[in-house]
C-alpha cells in the first residue's frame, strides 16, 4: 500500500469510497461536479463525429472524481469517478501522513 504525506479520506453517505494521497510534491483533488449541456450549444463538428450520441451527451451528470498529479514522477493519477444523486452527502477528511489506496491508473504526464 502506498504512503502519502497528506491524504484525503472520502466518504459518500457515510460509506468509505477511498483514501487518496500523493507521496511528495504534487496535486491532490476530490471534485464534485455537475454538468448539464444545452442542445443549442452543440457544435456541428461535434455532432458529426463518428459514434456521437446526442442523448448521452446531453444527459445531466453529477459525480465525484478523485485525481492527482505526482510532480516528482510526472504521473497523473486517477482513483476513479462515481455518480452522485440528489441527497448524497460527500465528506472529505484531510489526514496526516500514512497509507493510501493505490490509484486505479497512473499515466505519464505528457507536455502540452
């Protein structure tokens, strides 16, 4: 199990979702987001993409995402995304150094 200097313990409705952390220098995020797109704002080029599903694209989404960037290793880390619904309670507790869950993915940072 990895060890991190600072960790976030994340719970949804009182149930643990995970403990995420970055070992040294970097960024750690737990984000609640809501997206609802306007059909009038979809670009024609987007609609013409192969496999574009307008109904799926316009579906309202509310979710929790847990990600980070390890600046020492140059890795983007992802602990996953989970859907949220009205009434859900998300709790983020900041913890001192200790063990954390391994990320689901760790991808090399590619310069833009």
